[in-house]
C-alpha cells in the first residue's frame, strides 16, 4: 500500500544523540541537481519533487529553451527553486516566446550567475522591450549579471548586488 507520504526531518539544535547535536548537520531537505556545460535547465526544473525545495548548482553554462508560455513555465513542481552559478557560470535563454524562469507558485532565487537572453519574440517590432520573463511570487536575485533586458512578473522582487547591462534608455517609463 502506498499512502504517498514523505517523511523528512532534521534535528533541532537543542536535540542530540549520545555524542552531540551534529549527527545530521549535512542532511538535506528537498533535491539538489548539478548541471554541466550545455545542460537543459528547463528539463532539470521538471525533475524537482512536488512541494519540496529544489536547488540547481551550475557546473558549466546551461541553456533554457523558451516557447510560447506566458506567466508560468508549466514544469516546476518544487515549492522553492534556487539556481546557483557559483560565481562563474550562467544561463543562456534561447528560442521563440517567453517561457518564464520561475513559476506562479514557487519562489525563485538566482544567485552568483550571468543571464543572457538570445530569445526572439513573435514580432521583433512589438512594443515589449524584453521577452525574458522572471516570474515567481517571490523573486530574489543576488550577485546576478543581466546582460539583456528582463521583464519582472513577481509580487515581491529583490535585487542585491546585481548588474544590468545592454539596456538602452528609450525614454519610456
């Protein structure tokens, strides 16, 4: 009989076994995926466990293929997503359309990485300044270099120690 029950626990700092309170200091909660050069980030996001945190560590520059989904990428089952470029790797977005990074339900943290937008819009003369969407109810970006314009579709967005390049001042506010 499968009840679909997942039991995950770690020890409180005030708990201990017969030696100390460190027996599970390296215990993880959720799933961690390591991606090598050229890997498909969108496919990796689909590997997250439902309602559990997902951490993606980049061990090389990765790709994210976009299509015509607005507002949600339709593949992120995780409750929270962290993507870490370790200060030397990044994500290149390519394809047509806008498939956003993030999901309408999962919080998203990008850190220590570079973001490049090689996507094309449905109509390159359209009014939209960017087809790369950062979507999530809570978006946190720390030490991220954005080499192209982005659109933010988030209730709460925080950018700390980020660099934004490739923007033209069109006078549009």
